[in-house]
C-alpha cells in the first residue's frame, strides 16, 4: 500500500555572533575606531536581516509550491527569482526545503535517512546536510508548520517534491514497510548556483 499523497511531483555562510552581549556595546568617545564591540553589533544586525530574508524567501516558496504544484524545480526556482529571492537562496530552497519537510513528516516512521549529499558535478565530494547553513531554517519551518496544525495535504505538497519522498512511495507500492526503508546519499543535479539553463 502506497503512502497517502495527493500531489504529483529540491549558503550563505552563517554569521558567528557568539560572545556578543549588551555590556560589550561600548566604545570610548572620540575613538576613531568602532572597535570589536560595534563590529559585534553590526554582525548581529546583519545576521538578523539575513534570517529575516531567508524566512521571507521560505514563505514565498511555500506559497509557490502550494499554489503552483505543476511547476518543476526549475520553474519554482525561476518563480522565486522573479519574486526577488537571491539566486543562491532560491537554489537551496528548491533543493532542500522539500527534503526537510519529508524528514519532519516521517521523523518517527522508522525510515533511515542519509545525512549526506553529493552534487552531480562532484560526486566524490560528500557533504553533510548540517554543513548547509540554511538547512536549520528549513527544518525549523517544517517543524513549526507541523506543530502549528498545517493541513497534512499542504505539508505533502512540499514534501512530495522531494526525490526521497517519491522513492519511499515507490518502495511502499512494492510492499515495503517504512521501518525497513533505508535511503542512500542524496544526489543533487544542480551546481551550487542553481540550474545552469537559467539566465
């Protein structure tokens, strides 16, 4: 019996602001250099802006995935670019957001997921999902929606875009049980900058 699914269907460097605290935001009057305290404050400001931009991009992607399920990955990527999302962030969203939703939905299912991925252009370069700074944003979005009571169909419209989800579906259709499913390393077709056919 197949998994129930009602739809057909993929960084930025993290800013280290550790060590920042309110008492550190001081500098001597007349100093010609803002010093490490102000630099720390500026880093914190940039980090907050970056986080807000990423979350806004994720929200736009969720709307696209749910309102235009007919779009393939490149179509969704272009739609994000058209909505003002930075190219690198758009590529990461299309690649990894559905994977995050799939894993959150199947967290306690018994499925064994790989924590690694490779890109077609460099198949010998194995990378960890945790090495992608945006990965934590994608997991947080999926977990937040699940806890917030987002309809299962809407969650599936995102998770269903994942190649992992589709592979699981195919195995279940052949009689496999979720607890016996073990998935290999994720293979991504795009280079880090996104689809090469995009201009």
